[in-house]
């Protein structure tokens, strides 16, 4: 679950009582009657890592701590600490956390006075005061405001309250009741009331979308509704493109797809295209445009990274040196990923090689192996389990740079062909893959010829042990590139097929937010390997025959065309497909493992070079949440992995921003009363 995007924190596994107690005791600073307790600062500042500034607002800290402090005595016992961890593992943890913030008495209901007390302490209320004696409030709490609200009613109140806040803010800017506000007032209201829904792209273009005209009330409502419904807009887009995230869509096409969903109006679609039009004037949108407009969901921060480095502040800062460092970074991770993938499937590769080298039409055409399974059993019987890994060391020495250069070149060429909307044409994908395949031959050919000769050496009973260095010495520099044409004939089409197939299969397996779970990456890599590996098997057979030393009486070949003619004449067309099953069973899982390792390494060791990132990774989405507050600790176990994102979610989803600075109640009171 290291990188899983949590749709709700129900996906989080609860921590054991012993481990949770160990963490609790590490932070609990109070001991009373033999029991340990956390203070508000212990819990919020030290354990969660929030409000760490020296001038933190202590009342805000006490309010957040009160969510876990259900007894409301100012201290958090281990029982309360464990109970809150359990709450964080529920599907509706965000709403339950918000409810406990407003449930000041801890009796399972929210009173009018408690609701008012929390609202008045928020930063939004200090900037745009809400009429807490309005008809909206009375509809929920009663005319005399004596009605209490339970949890399920509270969830609706919280949702409706923020929409009502936006309308009241509009009215405050339109005292004459004209139904219009100025572009600057529109910007002011949206930034203050809907700041939790604003990505940098939206925030920077609030004035631009008005085109200098006054903003009407219907336009204002449609704009806020669009921000609230961006996830629904994404579903409509995917419906219109049948799941293709790279297909440009016109306004009419999106309107047609949206007509079955009454929540989305033509005015909202107009505003959507106004926003994207501020970025590019194509008149079409792609999925990446929606990502730029849509705020990141709080749960996407429930992730674990071993390292996170920002190499540049913005893409404009990408120098030649930064691009070289980016390629070096990808090369290093590609090397590690390639080594992992090769080791996993090496026994299959050995069986494939021996099956392809088996001649049925030669002078000494004895059949050593009936099929791949027979070959596998005989290798273990005569050479032991380690015989399945004969030639692995030179394979690893060569496969690291080979896979690294392939992955790096593919990424590099794709980056160059990808436009500003993140769209790349199919022919460009094929070209990027072909370039990757061609570039790897400089490493692949020497690697393959040494590996193959070591793999087939075990077939000679009682033969002298063959070592990699002796093979290299015998071949010489030019000999290492024997069969290079066949290698190119195999590797170029393989990569030209594989990488586009992988990219599109991965996109199909992504969830509605475009995120790929590691298992979908593995499946996409394996599936894409099936057509790529099988279709180039004839070239692989020719390459193998050219690179293996023919034994006495066996047919020899002088080149690609000579080998093709002789194999066809002596063994028939079926010989070109020898080892297809073994090749597919080797290449498909190998590339699946390699690609999933490569992408997960980029997620774990995340470095932002200002360029592109693997699609399907949560880190590619624009951030609407202040990440300076997102600090994770190894002590955040079980449900507490979701604690920081959820507490930020109260702000990012409901706009309930509490003052960060200003020590003491006096400071807060002054602020909220201004």
C-alpha cells in the first residue's frame, strides 16, 4: 500500500495496539495516576507535525486536538488516541473528523453555539463575516436555534453552508442588488471563499475569464459549481473519448456527452473552455487541462516517499545541465529496474535460447528437448538449479545500461514530441520507441552474444567450462557485434510496438483520476509485451543462429539474408517461430517487472526537474493544498497515515481554515473580529 491512492481511508490497515502504544508513549508528556496523556501541543505540533512555527496560534492547536480529545478535558489518553486512529480508518473519516471538531461537548451532536464558535474562529469569517442569524442557519437549528444536529444532518449542513457562504459573499459585494459585481470583486470573493478549490492555473486567470466585463450572479454560481464538479467533468470527458485521456474534445462534443447529466449546464461548459482558452487557443481540451483546473483531493497525499527533491522552481528554469541531470536520474533508475526485471525471468530466457538454437534440419539434427518444459526439467536434472542462471552475471552487467538507455531515450524522445497539453501523436510514440530500440543495440548485441554462448555451453556434456571473459577475448571487439543487423531488426520494431502499447494499456487501466496502482502498471507492462515479443520472434531466431558457434556438422550462416534462406529451406517457416512461447513468457513479465520497478522508483525517489513525469502517478497533479503542512513521520502508522491529509482536508474541502499564527486567544479574537 505504499503508493496506493486512497479513495477513502478505509483502505488503511489499522495499527496494532502494541505499536500504537509505543508511539503514544513516545509523545505523551503528562503522567497522572500512573497513566500517560498527550497535551494539545504533544498531539498536534510534535506528533502530527502541524503548526510548527514558533508563533503558532495555540487556540487553533487546541481546537484540532479536541477532535481526538472526546472527553474534552484538554488531555488525550491512549484510549482516545487509539479511538481516533480507528476513526481515521473509516470510509467517511473526513466528515467524522469535521464533526468531532464541531462537537465541542463530545455528546454526538452539534449545538448552534458550538457551530458559531468554530465558524467565528476561521480565517474566512474574519475576512467576509457570515450572518449567523440568517434564515439559512435557522432552517437547520430552528427559529430559536435550540435544535441540535446529529452526524448525518451535519454532513449536509457543512456542504450547504459553504455554498450559502459564496452567495452571501456575492451579496456583500452587490449592496445595490443589481445582480452584478466587478471583476476585481469576483476575484476577491473566489480567492477568499473558494480558495480551497483553486489551482494556480485558475487563480492566475480569474480576471482573464471575465474579459473585463462585470460578473453576473448566474455566471458566479456557474463558476463555483464548475469548481465543485470537476470530478464529474472528468467523467464526462472520459465518456466522450471512451477512456482516451489524450484525445482533444471540442465544446460541442463535451456538451453532447454532458446532456445526460443535468448537474452540468452549458454555461459551466462555456466557463470551462474560457479557462482552458487562457492557456491555449486550440478550442479543444484534453484530460490534462482538467487536471490543471481540478484541485487535488486531500487523500492523494496519503503516500510514502523515501526522498523528495525539487531541482527547479518552475519548468522555465530548466537549463541544459538540469536536463542532463534528469537523463542521468532516469538512467540510474532504469539500470536498477532492468537488473530486477532480468533476474526475475532469466531462467525462462535460458530455456528460450536453447529451444531456438535446437536445429532439426542440420546434419546432426538430434532433438535434445521436446518442448520448453522438457528443456527446463533437463537443465535442472543435468546442471542443477544454478544451471538456470548460467550467464546471469554478464547479463546483469549489460542489462543495466541496456534497459537504462532504452527507457531514458524513450522518455527523452516522448518529451520532445509531447505538446504543452501533454498530448503525443501515435506516430511520435512509435518513433520514440523505435529510437529507444535502436539506441540499445550498442549494449544489447555484445551482451546477447556472450549470454547466448554461455547459455548453450551447458548443452555439451563433459565440455570445458566456458567463462564470459574467455568468450569476449575469443570474439574481439568486432566479433561482439556479430548479428547486429538482426539485433536491430528485432529491437527496433519491438520497442516501437512495446512502448506505445504500454502507454495506452496503462491509460486504460488507470482509475477515473488517471492514477495507476502498481498492479495495473505490472499488468500493462506484461500485456504490452505479448504482441511486441511474439511479432519479432523471427528476427530473434535469426539473431540467435548468427551469434551461436555452430558445432561440427551444423549449418553456418554468413548474414541475415543467408540465415533467412537457409532456415526456410532446411526447416520450413515454422522454425522462425521457435521459442515464441518462451520468448513471450520471458519478455512479457520481464518488461512488466522492469516498468513497474522503474515507475515506482520514480515515485519513491521523486525529483522534480521541471519536466514530465510518468503518467498515472499522483505527483503529476497540480497542488491546491498547502504542502508545507504535509509532514509525514515514521510514527504515523495505521490510520494516522491519513491524519495530516484529513486535517488538511477539513480546510481544503470545506474551507474551514484556522489561523496559523498569533499566540493566544487574544490574538485570535482580534483577528476574527476585524
